[in-house]
C-alpha cells in the first residue's frame, strides 16, 4: 500500500520559498513602486513551468553572477503571490480574492503554461463572480480568445450572449469588444434580439472606434459612412 504525505512536502517547499536559501533565480514582478523581487530556485520553477525552461534557453532570463534574472512587469504582485505558492506548494487559495486578480491569474497561468489550472480557475470565476463577469463581458471575450484552451470562458461567453445579448451591450466595456466577436454575434441566427436593436448597438460600437463621427447620425456625410463601413 502506498501512503502519501503531500501536505508535509508542500509545507517544506513553501518554507524553502520563504527563506530563499541557495536561490539561483530572481523574478522581478510588476513595475515602478509596486515592483518586487522574488528569489527562487531554478530546479523547481524549471520543472514546474515550460515557460521558465524556454526563458532560460532563449535568453529571456539573463544571467548575472551565476543568477538568472527574469523581468515580468505585466504580472502584479498579488497575482504572482498566488502563482508562486502554487508552483512551490501545489496549493491555491482564491477565497476573498478580487475577480480581476483571478482573471489575471488565469492569464499568468497561460504565460507559465500551468495548464492544469485553466479549468479550475475558469470554473471558479463562472461559479462565483457572475455579476462581475457580466459587467466586464468584453474583457471576458478578449481573455477567452487568448488561447483555444480557455474553452469554459469561451462557452460561457457564447452561450450567454446568445440568450442575453444585452449583457454585452450594457457592459461598461462593450465598445472594446473585438470586431470579429461583434460580427459573429450579428451572424448568429439564434440570437435573442431584434435586428434593428442590434444595429443600433453596432452603430454605437462603430462610433466609439472613431471619435470624429458626429453624435447625430443624421449629420453624417458620405465620407463618414464610408469610414464607418471600413470600421465594421
């Protein structure tokens, strides 16, 4: 019979992370006043992340005095704290975390190729942050389309938009949605929305892409309509 004592192993590795003894790798996270240095161990993070393996082999992680240094200014300290705890200890705690941090954690997991977390984080967002997801619906589409492996966000977005398209059109970030996504909505024959209302929203989106358009469409010139046609 095999007996596992993984919690003990996890605690020991997290203790190694905390005291950073014999570190040979520095990861600089975030930028400016929020920047933080993490002293870690290449043998652990290389084993856990193919991204780190590639960063070492392609020179993205530079070497100074036998220490590898990797700059990741687009990942926040709050997000990386969760990520590095998982890499070392195999634990992840999303309780009481902001939805935006959890979404950014999913993006960071894609960077580090921690594919085993993709579905877990997507499910956690969908099950616990419905209101936030609907308020940031365009952002959800943009993140979901980053990789074909974010299937749960993709399915959530397409199913919700088909049944309740106004969720997107009333979202605070509606005008940032991708053109391709907007056109796919227009072509969806199962969309629960009148075509004239849909066109009103498409026009609103198009006007947001070019602030030179007159607010009143009745005052548009032929040139304005040609520019609008090119936009959509």
